[in-house]
C-alpha cells in the first residue's frame, strides 16, 4: 500500500470548545481510520484542528511496518513533549498499528503518552480521553475479532476522492509482515453498507472512491466476493471512478479481471505487489505464488485490459537473499515494466516468522540492491511516460497544482498525474487532455475536444 506523509486532518465540525489535532502515518487504511476516529470524537464535541498549538488532544495514528516508521513516531513524541510542557493538560494519544504492537510499553511513567488505542478499539476513545483528563493513563488495545465500524460515517475532508475500508485485518501471514499482528484477522463489511456509502459519496459530489483492504481479494460477504462488490459499487454512478487496493497475486481471479474490463468506471490500474523475483525467496516469504504464476496473471490482465497501468511493492535484502535472487527481482521488473513501484529495504519485525531467520544481508548490500531497483524503476517509469506523448486521456480534474496556481492537476484512470494550463473547469469534472510532454513522474498536456467534457454538479453547490 502507498506510504503517506504526515497529514493533519482538517474538517470543519460542530465544536463545544475542545479541539483534536491528528497526524496520520502509514497506509491508506490509517487515513481511513483517522476519519472514523474524528467521527467518534466529533460526537463527543471535539472539533478538528490543523494547529497543534491550542489543541486539547493530540493523536498520532501510527504505523509499524518498518522500524523507521516507528522511529519517526519516537522523534515526533520527543517534539510533542515541548507542547505538553507548556500545557500539562494536553492529552496525548497513540493510535494505530504501533499502539497495537507495543501496547503498555508506550505507557511508562516518564512517557508523555496518556492513551494507547489499537485499530479495532476506536469506539472507546472518548472514555479513555475523559479518564486521561482526570490524570489516568489508559490502554485499549485488545484486538476485536469483529469490528468493522460498519455503522460509523467517517468524518471526511472535503474533496473529490474518498476511501472506504471494505475489510479489515489480514490472514496471509507473509513472514516479514507485522500487519496480521497489528490488525488481526480478516473480516469484511456488509456489501449493502459499502454500496450505500458509495451512493452517499456520489450524492455529495465525490467523484472517486478507493475501496481499501490489506488483501481485498479475500473480501467475502454472504457469498458475494470482491468482484461482486466492485460491480455493485461501479453500478451506483457512472461518473464515480472506482479504485481499489491491495490485491494479492495468488487471489487475483479471472472473474475480478473480467469485472474490471467490463465496467468503464472501474479504473484501469492495479497495484499487485510482487515483493521478490526469486521463487526461493517468495517461498521463504510465504507469498504462496511463483514468478511464473505472477507473470501468467500479468499476461491475463494485459490481455483483458490492454491499457492497464500496474504498480508493485518490492523488498530488497530479505534474509538469505543472494545476488542471484536480487537479479531475479530486477528481471521481473524488466519483464513486467511497472508504471510505478514502492521499494523498501527489508526491516526485521518482532513476532514475525522472518524475525527468526536473522537479518543476514548487510545493510550496505541492502542499500546497493535497493538503489539498483530504484534506478531500474525510474528508467522504466520515464520510458513509459514518454510512450504516452501524443495520447489523449480522460482526466478527472483535482484542482490547482501545488507548484504553480496557473496550472491545474488531474489524474487519469490509470493513475497518472496530468498537469494542464488552468481553464474554466471545476474540480470533479472530467476533461480530455492530450499529452505534450512528460517527466518520470508527471504528464503535461493541454485540453482537447471541449465538447467531450463530462459535466458534473459543481462541488460548492453541495453541502458536505
Ligand atoms: N497488504 C499489502 C501491503 C502491506 S504493507 C500487500 O500485501 O501488498 C506495504 C508493503 O510494505 C508490503 O507490500 C511490503 O513490500 C512492505 N513491507 C511489509 N513488511 C516489511 C518489512 N518488514 N520490511 C520491509 N518492507 C516491508
Ligand atoms: Fe502483510 Fe502479506 Fe497481509 Fe500484505 S498480504 S498485509 S504483506 S501479511
Ligand atoms: Fe498500514 Fe503501517 Fe499498519 S502500513 S496496516 S499503518 S503497519
């Protein structure tokens, strides 16, 4: 899953004077969870603020996926300690995967953390916050086997894109991965509640919905699988783009690929993490597929969805990884030619099976292998982007680009970012853009075929 930067949530809500400031780390599941947390706290009168100064409650929604993700939180806590010194009433809470992994170790006497709440316990947050205000430190991290937050409407930031968690947890137990320990067993939300939420988002001006799960292919609700869910979501509104993440290569079924090919508003983009290009390493990772199986799935996808864009996750330096294994990874990358990749150095995590395998690839070797992987991917991405010159894409307009307010930004269904000169379009509208130039990360173009615009209701006429 995509790794994200710190994003203080900014939502205007009814306030009774108390303010909560949240920073979210990790994957999109955490971003979606933060919206649940804000909804739970809003009912108790907390308004969300993007300023840590003046907040009554500071929450860090944390990630444990690699050691550096946790180190970042420790540094951040050291920094927040200054705020707490100035305002001893300030309640500091740790949420998310690190909260679940470390539990009471985070609540030592000298720690500034007052409450620790794992991903499936957010309903008890108000209670713990209230106790913390009376000086009692609190821990609520016992994993619930059933929590899906099905009945909680997330407190979303205004915009055109929204996430919906369709399932929680993971049963795959890849040997390097902490997620099954931090997020517990797989469980799916009801199909009806998800479709209702897509409908609600469509009615409120959203134009893009990403269905989230650590392994969405395992979605199952009363006999309906993930492909059924995708069709049901796509049928709600042809102007809503449907995306999803993440798929496991072993479970990428023909039915799912056919469903994607069938619905024009299901985006032609698949994130299909390969992790390694060596069968020996894949087996040690418990990924349960071979390189041949993976390549066969890629071929099937390209046969049914010729314009598909593909991205992946890769780990460099898994225990015992040899130079030959590493070459296998580079080879798979060259064969698939991904549009993008998230690339990581292996980081040993306690309690996982790979922890016991040691961490025998020296750091400088990991770094060098990762560098080779990154360089190869950058050159493939640049070549692929050049191959889009002269093509016309339907772009969903997002708004002004960060760098230059005279330029606007949007995204193709294949998830390419496209920059184009500002025109009289509104965010949420679909326009056609012909690509004139490309960098390794961005396509730059101009709008063509004015008559082909797909108009939608301007967002500002809709109350969210
Ligand atoms: N459920 C998703 C992703 C989960 S975490 C999936 O299966 O694809 C996102 C990515 O982090 C993983 O795909 C993997 O590439 C990487 N990752 C997970 N654990 C890691 C570890 N211990 N060290 C390095 N990278 C890791
Ligand atoms: Fe982790 Fe594997 Fe589950 Fe992904 S599928 S969350 S990598 S255990
Ligand atoms: Fe996501 Fe990090 Fe947890 S990647 S599931 S927040 S360990």
